[in-house]
C-alpha cells in the first residue's frame, strides 16, 4: 500500500520534504514507535512517547502536529489513534479455513446463497434465506426463515439469527449471539401471564459489529434496529422495539430495555442499563454501572442509579464520604445549641 | 373463532344489544382501535384512546367498563391488556419450517421420540431422552442423557439441556440457553479450590418461557425448579438449588444466587440481583438494578443496593441530592454557633 | 478407597484408637452426618450439627478438632468443608455417553486428535488443532484454527473456542461459552468508528473451570490469561488483555474490563465489575454488584460503586438511612440559631 493511498484512506495532510518521492513509498504495516521497521508506519498518540521519535526506524509517522524529532514523512491527522486503527484494520483480514458451500451444511433448496459466499459444515440455512457474495457463515450457525446476510458479513459459530433477521454489509456477528428471539412481552393477570406474540423482526445496518453472546430481540410489530456503524461488546442485551443510533458503542453486559431510542454516537460503558421507553440524544455517554431512567438530550457523561450528570455524581459521592462524620457534627451542634438555648433568655428558647 | 369462544377463553361478560347474534359472530384477529377491520376485535387499555372509539371499525371491543361511544358488542374484563394478550396469543402460532425426525439429526436408538414431535437437522438427542408429541427440537440443540421434553414445548436452536433436565408442557426455551450446567459449588482452601460435585438436576414446569442466553444451573443434590407459568427474559441467571415460584417475571440480565426461593408473582426488573439463600414472598417486585440481600415477606416494590422499599429509596435519593449543599449549611452553622459561643458567657462554652 | 489414601489426598492427621486397622478401612463415599452409611465418611463443618455425632453411622469423621461424641476414626483438618469437597470430587466423575471419534464430527485431516480423546457428533475441529488424551469434545463445539485442548479437559456442547485458544489440563468449559472472540477495541472518530484488529489469543491454564455462557476475549496483541485453578461462574465476561490470577472465583454476571490484572485468590461476587486497567492484589474480594474503579493491594472485602472497603460502605449505608431525618434536623437547627442570633447582641450576628 502506497503512502498516498493511506493519506486518502484517513484524509490526512502530508508534511514532507519531498512529496513526489514520499507519496510513492510502499507501507507494509503499522507498528508502535519502538517496534516499527523501515517499511512500517508508526503513530504518536501519547506525548510521553515523544522521546522515541528520533530513534524510530519507521518509514512514516502519523501525528496531530509536525514533530521536528522525526526524520521522514509525517501524516498530520487530528485523531492519530483513529487513523492508526483505520490503517491497521486495512492491513488485517480474517483467515477463514474453509471455502465454498460445504456438503455437510444444511442449505435449503429455496435459499439463495451466492457462489462467492462461504458456508461451513453444520451451518443451517432455512428456506427463503439470501446470503450475499463474500459473506461467511461459520459452523453451527442457524439462519431462520428469510434471513438476509449482506455482502462480506461474517457470522461466527453458534450465532442464531431467527426468522426474518436482516444483516447489512461488512457486519460481524460474533459467536453464540442471538438475533431475533422473541421480545419479552407479557401481560400478567390473575389467571396467569399471557404472552403477547412478537411478530416484528430485527434489522442490522451496515458496518455493525455484534460481540459474543449478545441478544437483540425481535420487535412486537415493527423492527428492532441497530443503525450503521454501531459496535456491541459481549453480553449486550437490546430489547424489542429499540433503535440504537449510528456509531454507538455498547460495552459489555450493558442492556437497553424495550422501546428506547438512542441517538448518534451514544456510549454505554460496562454493565450500564437504560430503562424502557427512554430517548437519549446524540453523544450521551452512560458511565459504568449507570442506570438511566429519564430521557435526555444533553450530551456528556452520566453516572449513578438513577443516572445524573457525572459532575453531580462525583460531588454526591464525595459528600456521602463525609456523611457519617457530618452526622456526628450534627449531633454535636444540637447539643451545643441546646446548651445555648438553656443558657439564654426564656423568650429565645421557643422552638 | 366465535365471539362466544373468546368470552370463554378470557372469562369476560358480554355487553350487547343482541346477545344471540353477537355470540355467533366470527373474529379473525386482534388489532388496535385505529387499525382493526370489520372482522377484528379491539381493546381499550388507555383512557387517552377513548376518542378513537366512535370511529373504530372493529367488530367488538374489550373494555373494563361499557363505553357508550362504541357501537357493537363489548366484552367487559377487569384487565383488558391481559385479555388482549390472551386472545392475540390464541391467534398466533409459530411456523416451524421442518416436519418429522430429520435423518441429519443424531437421535440415539435408546431415546424415545414421539412420531408427532419434530427434530431438525443437527440436533443431538442422547440415550434415555423422552420427547413428547408436538414438541419441536431445533437445529444444534443438545439434549443430554435422560432429558425429558413435554408436549408442545419448543426448544430453539443452540439451547443445551444437560443430563436429567426435565421440561414440562407448552414451554418455550429460546436460542442458546443452557439448562443444567453445573452449579457454582466450590470450597476454597490453602491448597487450591475443591469442586463440590453437582449431582442434582433442573426441572421446568408447564407454561414456562426461558429467554435467549439464560443459564439455569443444576442443583447440588436435589433440583433447581422453575414453577408453572414463569417467564424469563434474556441473559437471566438462576443458580443451583433455587426455586422460582409460579408466574414470576424475571427481566433481562437479572440473577438469582444459590439456594434462594421466590414466591408467586415475583418480578425482577432488568439487571436486578438476589443474594444467596434469600426467601422472597409472593408479589415482591425488585426494581431495576436492585440488589436484594435480605429475605422479605412484604409485597411491593424494592430498589437500591442494599434493596429497601421503593418509597424509602426515593426519599434517600432526594435527600442525597441535597447533601452537598447540606454540608455547606452545616459548615456555616458551625461557624455561627462558634461565634455565639465565643460571645456568650464562659459557663455556656463548655462543649 | 482406603482411609489412608484419603488422608494423603487431603493431608489430614488421623485421630484413632487403632491406627493400623483404621488406615486400611475402605470408604465408599461421602455423606452428611445424618445420612452416612457404615462405609461412608462424614464431616462436621457447622457446630450446630454436633448433636448428630453420637448417632451417626459413618465409618469416619472429618473435623477441625477431635470430637469425643464420635465413636470411630477422625481425620483432623483445618478446613473440613474443603476436605469434604476434595473427597467428594474424587468419588465423582462425569459420565460421557459417547466414546471415540464420531464419524458425524468434522475433524480436519490436519488436526491431531489423541486416540484416547472423545469427539461427539457435530463437533467441528479445525486444521492445526491438538486434542490430548482423555479430553472430551461435546456436540456442536467449535474449535478454531490451532486450538489446543490439554489432557482430560472437557468442552461441553456449543462452546466456541476461536483460533489459537489454548486450554490446559483438567479444565472444564461449560456449554455455549465463547473463548477468543475479538476484544472490544475501537477508535471512535468523526468519520465513524475504526476497528483495532485483535491478533492476540486466549490462554487457559490447568484446573480452570469456565461456567456456561462466559466470554473470554482474545488479546489485542499478546494473550488474555486465566491462571491455574481459577473458577468462573455463568455469564462472566473477561475482556481483552486481562490476566486473572491463580485460584480466583468469579461469580455469575461479573465482568472485568480490558487490561486489568487480578492477583491470587481474588473473588468477584455476583454482578460485580472491574474497570479497565485496574490492578487488584492477592485476596481482594469484591462484594455483590460492586464496581471497582481504582487499583488496590489491600486484601479484604469491598462494596459499592465506586467500591470502598466493606466497613466504610456499611457505615455510609447506615448514615444514608438517617439522611432524610438529618436534613430536617438541620432545618430545625438553622431556625433555632437564627432565633438565637436575632436575640443576641449585634456584634455576634455577623456571619
């Protein structure tokens, strides 16, 4: 990959003493400042690594600002960490140890599987499925009736995509996740609990990654939707009728209750939860173990249960630390004031 | 389905101007007030929808009280939401895209599978299993030694039912759940951690639904039991030796530690937890993210960690909001009182 | 099993009136004081059971101190509960209802499977795998490229061990767990979220047990490691680059974020969480639902979010209970002091 292609990939500016020559240089990979070889590109994301710059053998550097210590072409980018990830990702590709449609898979004759898709042994493909070119279906995957898998998407082993689930292009569904199981819709009554049939489905847009052991439940009527570019960690639960916005990051063991809607760029840290029917605006960030029970449009970080702004939460935590001592001070004050009242004139003691 | 059958199904009272004629009317389905057609039944669960009553085309209405605005037969039921769910559920049935016992399944010759049961390809049925009529075993399901599946129960793909697990009738086990894995029984010692063998089993009574990716662990000696009619959402953990009572609702990512016992009608909201050896009485409701560490017989809602009554918790949350300000007021009071003490007579300053 | 073998197994001291004869006695199993037969060994772990000692039929007793009430040989051990578990575990072994390498499994010709290992139908073994003697691979297990399974380890149904995962000897991996799925490494940018390739792996040392539905993610570069003797309950999440120390116990639904390191004998109670990059020293115990966001070397129990020492947490919980009342007392004090100030001399009212 030539340096000019990398510049296009990440939309960087080139800082160079010989543009023509540098643009044509060939890059073999990405590595850290101390480990990069003469054909690799490196990056500066942390100022404390600046001392490594003059000793680095790297062919080129990604940096937020030009660095005089580095002797070679520099790619100026506002977010070197993102740029590094983007380039690494370009050099990386999964190795799938199978090709073609295995005779040991079950592929229903009424399924439509691209000849350029891969289906491993023991995968189950139901009637009405459509699997596009470049898609890879691992062993023990279950694809229900009319499931659609877009181009180049990978479904890892044991994942179950129930009837009608639609997965976009360049998606990754990790092992043993379940998409499209029934939403939790029940009406309790004196004569037992009645099930509300869940006849909707699940839609996963392009470039979404779903971690291992996640559940995304089918909607009651319409569709539960994960919008483009969102990434889910492991054990994440998305309940029925939820919409997860674009480019969300939902960390491990977080959960979103029914009918909630998340804006763009929302982040849920580990073990966070969102109550039913909540609307979160763009760039809302729920901290670890946070429980959000109110809708909010205000971006920024929230913490606690019930969730409040991080700033307020840290103040409350600090205050609570002082509480046991404050109660003693309060006892003491009451004693003092009662002494004062006892000692003062009768007309002042009336409380 | 005739209106009189529906009345029997939900035990409703008919409010009608022409009983004979109305009872014989045929209903094709359930729909909301604005969407119901001339052959469908509708429902009023929310007073704000009352304005739709006179425009609705529905053949009949389910309502808690007779509504003059609706022109047609009315089914009077104390819980129209439950009644609606019950009828919807009656009209709905899963479509299973396979019939009979697949040659691509592994069915041990010593297993007893009803000819009226369905076994999909790649399901594994161990010796000693008994699968009753109407049961459906999806692909990649594992049924261990002597597992029993009752009539009309459905086991969705990838679910693992380990040795000796018993599932009742009309149960639904969603994808990738695990019933009967070893309970977490260990004795730590200076010479490592010793495993306590888990030789009990798991019993699921009739009409139970287990969500995707749940774990219900086998008992140490006896049985871990989910009683009739209970419903589990996704990612729910039920530890060894637990008894979940009748008609419980356990929401997503909630967990019950070992040897706890839940009464009837208990609800665990999302991400709630119950400590080991706890006994919860009938109709106890644990709110979201609540951690119950004491037994209680008192019905009603609990919140917080450690869990307290919802009323007390809301008071504490409100008070904690005021705490940082209260600490400042306390500082200020101390200053004032010290001034007063300094200004007062010597015999009053003794604290 | 002779009594002398049991004594060696648990390193106990024998308290006996006839050593030679007692050491040769044969034990058939372990049971509680009231249920043990004439050939079984029993144990006293709880002083309240002492009254059963003289009526017990057991052949021998495990106890922390000699008990005059028991008539027979006594094995003195500081931790009778651990000793009981150790012996029970010795008498117990799983029954696997299959032998040999099934023709219905997929075993790649470039995999190396010991003739003394068991592979069930529908298991998938990729090229480069090494499965050692005594290992058991259940149905619907997926073993990726170059996965290694040590002697006598059991992989229960539906577990997915992705490329390069290494499992030691005498390990148990319960159903539907996922080892080696990609770690959650992403760099958010204005132009979408870039994936950081996860090219490391997962290493499970000897005598580790992983519960049902756990995820242990592969490292970004190096390895995510679970050290010898650790036990994981169900739904546990171990993120990329984590090291779990020796003999840890991680209870259900607990989670460890990326790059954290746990010492020896660490315990995480149910639903506890550890933030990214945390270092926990030996014997740190995180209580239920605790969220640890700071590193600590101090052993002992922690609780709360953010986690603090259990002692401090219990004090804060008790103080918070009094808070709503304390605020009223504060209001009242302010009134009184304002009255006093109003009544006092002008030079004392200056606040």
